[in-house]
C-alpha cells in the first residue's frame, strides 16, 4: 500500500471517529436540554437559561467521556459483526 493510500485511510478513520463522537455528544446535550424543560418548567425558565444551565465544564467532561466509551463500544460491535 502506498503512503498516500495509508494517509487517506487514516484520515478517513479519524474523520469517521470525529463525526461519531460529535453525534454522541450532540445526543447527550439534546437529552439534557429536553430534561431541563420537562423537569422544571417554572416561570422565567427561558431557552437561554437552560443553555447556560447545561453547558458546564462538568457536563462537557461527562459528554466527551461517554462519547469515547460509546464510540469504542460501537467499533467493537462493528468488528464483531
């Protein structure tokens, strides 16, 4: 295999992983956002308040950690099938 093909294959795998991890993070945050509006629907609860409430450093670390674990599980299952 030529170096160009190896580079293209590696780039393709990295792009695929980035997209899958990004999608898992998106699902995590959308789930948090839905929970903010169904759990506490008090007066003065705005979209901006909900966004501010869910985008915290702790939630980001959890989202990335879960996304990496989820990606590894998906790759394992993909290889098994």
